[in-house]
């Protein structure tokens, strides 16, 4: 994207942002009235942070047995534990 195109895009966004909602034409966008098939959090991607953590060798071995992606599996396990604990804390 060249500078002129980028500048033009920014100007268009500013112009749209300054419009009141009722002045924005959304006639070409279908209105969604049935959200039953929607998935909450489908596109949510938390920010990752690199850390150094010491885990027992047998735990690492177990995680790596599943092949590539052992860090993702470890993160998923920790996230589930965190969410479960948060549910328990909220119930108390």
C-alpha cells in the first residue's frame, strides 16, 4: 500500500467516524436476527508471552508424547484449570 492510498483510507475512516450512526447506510448489510449458530470467542486470540518455567521431566515427556504442539497443549491444560478455578471462586 503506497502512502497516498493509506492516507486516503485514513481520511475515509475519519469521515465515517464523524458521521452519526443514523446517517450511515447499512442497507447492503443483511441484518442478523438469529444468533443461535454463533460461536462465542471463536476469533479471540489472547496475547502470548514468552516465559521460562521449570516442570517435572515426566510432565514434559507426557506432553511431548502427543507430538508437535506440546506447548499449546500445556497452555490449553493450564487455561482449563484456570477457568475451572474461576468458576469455583465465583460460586463461593
